[in-house]
C-alpha cells in the first residue's frame, strides 16, 4: 500500500474495547495526572486517534496490553484489511475476535508464537515481545527512521545473545525506546497502556517527519547522455544514476554505463538493462545482503504480471546453503530520462566475482569456469561457447583461452557420462552432490520452464575439480506462468527420458541423468524433508511482504496495459487475472499447491523405487573417460578427444547429439549463401557436434542432397524447409565412412548471421 499520513494510517488504533468515552476536549482523563511522565503521550495519543479511553473518562494507564491486542494494533497500522492462511496455534480458532489479526501477524513474520504451538493471545505482552513485534513490523514495512544521536548506548539488563536483542537494537538506536531512569529496559516486565501510548506517539512523530509518503519501494532514476532510450545490447552508453530507498540509502553517480541485456525479454517494450559502475558498489540494503561489484541488472519481469517470480525464486534459493550464492534483488520504481518505466527488480548480476560466483578466474594454469546451459549460445566456438552431447553451453567467465575451454569442455563431458553411468562413489568425486540435489528440488518447486534449455548455471572452481550447480536465474516462466508447465502436480524438470531410454535433446539432460539413479532420488527425498518447511515459511513471509506493497506494484500497469495480453508463453490462468494482486494471489495459490503435491509424492515409493523401469538406467555409451582425473593442476585434454570411435558414435546418435527442434536437426547456414555438403559440415559437425571439420565431414546420398539443395536455393531470407536425407560421416584421416542413415533436417535461410561464420 502507499504510505499515508500517520494521522489517517493510525486512526482506528487501539479501539480494542467494546465501548469508549472521551471527555469533550478529547484529551482529559480522570485517571491521568497532568504531572505524570506519560501524561503528554496520553494526550497526544488521544489527539492523534492512536489510543482512546476505556469509557467514563478512564484511560487506565496502568492496565496491561495483551499479545492479541498488540497484533491488532500492528495490523491496523499496516493498513491491511485482510489476510490469508489458517491458524497453526492450538489456542487460536476462527471464532475468536482476534483471529484475523493473529494470523496476519504470523504470516507477516511479526509474531511467531511459542515452541509449544500456542500464541497465548490473552497473555499480557512483555516489553521484550512488544519491542520485537514493533521492530519486525518496521523492517517488514520499510519504514525509514533516522538514528537518534542521543540514543542510550546500551541497556545493561539485556544480554547480547538474548532472542530479542537484534530487534531491540533497532528501537534503541532510533530512540524509540530509552529505558527507565537507570537506563534499564526491563525485558521481562509487562507493557502497560501508558508505555504503549508513549511508544506509539514517539513512533508516529518519527514517521511523520522521516518516512516518505509516496513510495514503499526504492526509486532508481537514470538520465542517458543522449537523452534517448537504450538501443543496444552490445554498446554501453553513459548515464547518470541515483537510488533513493525507503531505508535511507541514497546512492548517486554522475556517470555510469548502461546497455540492454536479455534474449526474448529484449524484444519487449519494457526493456531489461545492465548497469556498469566505475567502481565496486553495493546497491542493496545495509543488513549484510548484497555484494560490492561493478555490474548490476534491472530485470523488467514484463511477461510476469505478478512482477515477483524472480524475486520470490531468489528468496527461496537464498535459504538453501548448498547453493553457494544466490543473486539478491529488490523491487524498485525506475525512471528513465524523466519518464516512469514501471517496477523492476534491481539485482546482482550473475558473474565470476568475489562474493558472487567466487572461483579462480584469469590465470591460465589455475582456473575455474562458470558455464551456462544455453540454447541461445553464440560467439566463437570453443571460446565463447561450445557443445557437449548436442547441448550448447555459454562460457560466462571472462577468461577465454581456447585450449583451456576445450579441456574444460572435455572434463564436463566426463562428469556427465559419470553421472549417467551411476556409480555414486565416482560421481561424488566429480560433483558437489549437495548443490545438485538442491538445484533439482528448487527447479521442481518452481516448475521452471526455462531449465530445459537456458539459464541453468554450473561451475568448476578449479581445473579438473568438482562440478557445482547454481545460481538460479531467469524465473519469469516459472510458478505456473508457462502454458507448457501450469500443472501443480507431476514431476517436470527431470522426468524427461524417453521410453527407449534416451535423453531428449530439448530437455535438461543433467537433471534427467541425476534422477536416473535411485541413490540420487533418495538424497532428494531426504533433503526435501529438511527444507520443505523453510520453503513454506519463506514463501509465506515474502508474499505477505509483497502484498503490503501491492498498490506500488499496480502502478506498473498504469504504464504497461498488458495484464490480459500474451507476451510469451503465459497460460490462460494468468492472462485472465485483471490486476497485479490477482496475479500475486495466483502465484501464492499455485506455489502452495505445488509444495503440497511434491510433499506427498517425495514421501512415497513411487518416487524412490517405483520410478518407471525404462527410466532407471541409461547406457552411458562409450563417450569419453569416466575415471576421475587425479591431477588438479590444469585442464588436461584427454587422449580420447580426437578418437576415431567418435565417428560411428555420433552418426548412430546424431539426432540425440545435435541441436534438436521438434525431432529434427535445425541448420542455419547464415552467411553461407549456398547449401553444400561442406557448408553443412561446418554447421553440423563443427558448430553442433564440436568436432574438428579438418578431420570429419558429412556425406549424403548425392541424389537426395542435390534435390534438397535446389529447393533450399529457392527460399527467401528467414524461410525454412524440412528434408529427410541419408546421412553419414567420413573420417578424412583414416578414410573410414559410417553407414548412411535417414536424418531429418530443418534448413533455415538465415542471412542475419554473416558475422558468425568466416565466409
């Protein structure tokens, strides 16, 4: 919600009793001595509408406040009028007057209850509990309160390891709590109505002067040197930058660099941006989150009408320690050249850097690599990108030594074959299994459509070292936002091996390979039991946080009238949502249902031992060496890389190992205007298989190929046609030729890729 003037925000506060009566002037109470220390606060509380009397001119300053009453106050402060969820406390039922307020406090993360499962709504609230609940609300609501230079230095009766110490520190440094005459806080004492009046009046005064009334989200302003929009993904332009955040952060630079980024998202009207600062900077909040780095991103979340899928996915992943690093992001308003561009996710950038993907990078003899499973991969082969078993990968490390990339590629292939072979001892020597399990479970929870072909990251910290998985990235098509992945039931991201036992080339072969091993499935089921409640509670708290800012998010759609418009693969279920709030509620309901289904399935034999028999074992084939490499000193290219055995192997599995589009090999000849066997060799053998075109070439049935070539020549730019050709491979060194076999091709007349090929 948009923050309102406090006199309106707290108007109904503390109307907890059934009847109230205040003297005519609204300030006098017969039981309040004008000379009492709290008299001024009681008078102000009455004038502001924060607290009223208990009837007959009585304020009852020494009366106690219950836990339920305090929760009621905080919910009214928030402006929330409803909440979702059910009572998990044994002493709270739906018929209780305080039920919605207690549920709100629990879902919001303001109050947690007791270890025995009770909330104790009628118990008198302790000062420690009062401080903790208010501090949590301040953090959740994003209130901006300046530190008080005259604040007490410490409370002598508060141990540093007390459960409430961290929350109390916020109230101490801002001067909200000052202690008694001796400086004591008295955490175990109950809170009186006089103390509550004093605290909330002090809080109201601070809010009235220090909290911006127009936004609960941060605001990013960019002014390009050209005065125009960002028009390129390759060329940076200069821009000024400022970030104003509700928590007091005010970061500005006269000159940084900005360019576009993204793949499909770059084609949308609301553009994604990459920011590069002249020095390392942390744009995130001051609570220890975020890193200092030069590169940052602004993610538009345009096809995600809830605007929160990436934000929520990052929050869930950050709770799982085996994922060594997860980007931190904050929702912000963005203005470009004075024009409001909507709500973005200001996020850390996926890169090799200290505090991000922290690996050895830049020394030829001792180096790790960050790679992305990426069907969009382009650039120089075996430098910027490469292919293993027909799957394209982008090299995301800055280091681009070709020999080292080839060696790393060979090691990656060894790791993959070892996973397929299924010997757990060997796999554990080559893979960080904890990160593999968690990245699988997260993507299953997200039901991430993109995991099949893009934005799936993995890295080696050192040559010939273990393979780690993460971070998560690009979740716009997750959480039920893809027409291909809307169901909340069924396995999605790894259940992708064909009935013949082969891995499908258009799916995530890594997750399929892991799941083909029963020991991995047992690890996943055990890990699920450890993390499921963490995922539930994190999702609940973050969604409550988002709902408290829903008015801010709705502003995005005042600029972008797209709620019922398909921009990508959105299903009808999301396109029928008529507001951001409805989209957020869809995400919440979908996620709760998804977690419930997975919880039921992972606890049964259907997942562990009842996995379909044809999916439990896949012959890894003779590619590569599956023995662990002993030396970690440098990347070593195995002898088998140029082995003769690859010729027959690749032909026998050509549809599996090449890039497949609907069961066909897609060949984009680009700058090659003529379809010849040599040009097809360059694309299929060199680009898709990753073999040496000086040694291997494609061979075809000559009559079939000539007829296909003539048809191809008649195509216009961008047009495509399908041929089924008898195909084989010839080893130019040994002269060996494989048997011709039928292969389907989609040839695309693409003249836009001239810079991709040498001629």
